[in-house]
């Protein structure tokens, strides 16, 4: 883990409220793994006081840069969006537990809902296998991002939008389920909003497919001290609270305790 003042080398607006920010941070770029995140000081002062957790979207270890993908949803990210190339941003990381991969896996699915795309694109870059299928879902076509980049790395890319303006009309989980009859996945990696992940985990359990999911929770400290991002992790009636920031954000899909209907056991 490093505390670093990174110089902004690129900052692009991708749509109405999403940005892609690249900072020079060699120590973090060398250490980062897919699924980890950075805790970012968004303003020039301690107002707002709390940092914002932002998933690592990609790294370039040759030039020592780290890229983050984020959406403006409040005062902190609005301040971050105002930063210019050449300015500095203070980042703490990499934080959290990354995705894990077994070399025996041959066919892998990545399922992204909204900005769950961020950590999964980094994972897509790092996985060194040929049979990678990427499922990307969003509310509308304007929120479908990085398709050109994904197509260069994935064997197949399937799109879903709630309004049908791009690809399949419906949720990305519905799209994924439609493809299960034609695919035989060794594991599924997923990230996105909680309702999407809950629905996907139920489908993975029903079809006896391994999975890892990256959870989204509000965070305070980002390093496991404040305990405000706890979630239930376990099997059946045996569960414990774990910290998304330190014990996660990546957990086995079968161990996330959504509610009684989604429990294992």
C-alpha cells in the first residue's frame, strides 16, 4: 500500500457523467492487481474530509500509470472531475483483495453492470487465456463504454441495455442466462450494482458455476479500521461480517449472504 501524489497525465469525459482519469504512480502501478481499488482525495484540501474509493480500471506498468473509471455522483467526484492534466491527485493504494485465477480455467465469463466495467476491464487485460466472453450491461447505449477496447481482448462481447438502445433489451443477467445453454464456463467474474450481483449469484448457484464478485459498499477509511462497509459472508446459517474494503471487495459468489432465499446450505 502506498500514499502517493500522482501527476494527472490524462483525464477524459466519456459521457454525461463518467470520466477516465490516469495518474503517474509507479509504485501503485507495479503493485496493483485486478479487483483492487484506490482511495482518492478528491479536493485540494480536507473538504470533503473522506476519500472516495475508485476501482482501478487498468495499469501500465511500463510507464508507471494507473487509470480509474468513475461517475460523478456527489461533491467529491464533482471536484475530481474538475482536475486538469498536469495537476496532482493524492491516492492511497492499491487496497483490497483482488480477483483470483486458477490456471486450469479455460473458458471464462466477465459480467459487468454499469461501472462494474472498471475492475473487470483490468482483469480482462491480465487474464492470459483465449476463451474470454464479456457481458456488459447499462441503462442505455450512451452508458456503454470501452467496447472498442474490450473487443480487442475478448473472444466475444455481448451488450445489454435496459431500454434496448444497444444489444439485448433487458438486464445483463438476463442476457447471461440466455447464453448459458451455449456456453460452458469454468468461472464467472462479476462487478456491478447489488441487485444485479444478487440476481447473478442466484443463477450461478442454480447452474453450479463458480464465481467471484466485486461488491460495492460505502466506505469510510478504506483500510478496515472504521468497520462501516461490513457485509455478511458465509454459507447457510453460518456467516460472519467481513469488511468490503479489506477482506474484499472480491468474494466468492456462493459465500455472499444476500438474504434467506439466496443463502447456501
